[in-house]
């Protein structure tokens, strides 16, 4: 099964973002980036903000969002 098949089957997950981990509230195959809206497969999710409970597609997007929030 390729990654795109997985995105179509599982739907969007709801997560609670924790420090260094996350808790699955509603099962699914992906979450959406809070900035770009792109689907992020759970096995590729690496960047999020615990205080704002947001996921980010990549490091650059995470940094840009943190700057916009005044966190860096």
C-alpha cells in the first residue's frame, strides 16, 4: 500500500499534541497542517505546537508559524 492509499482510507485524525508525543482522540490516517492545510500522514508527523494544538507540515512551516506567534 502506498502513502496516498493510506490517506484515502483512514480519513483525518484528531490528536492532542503533547511534549514529544501525541494522543489519538479520533483515529485516522493524517492531520492537516495548521498553516498550509496539507495532509500530513501520521507516520510523517514531526512538528507541532503543544500550546496552540497545531500540526505543521515541515520545519520551515513550523518556524514561520512560531515567528508569527512571537514565540521565537
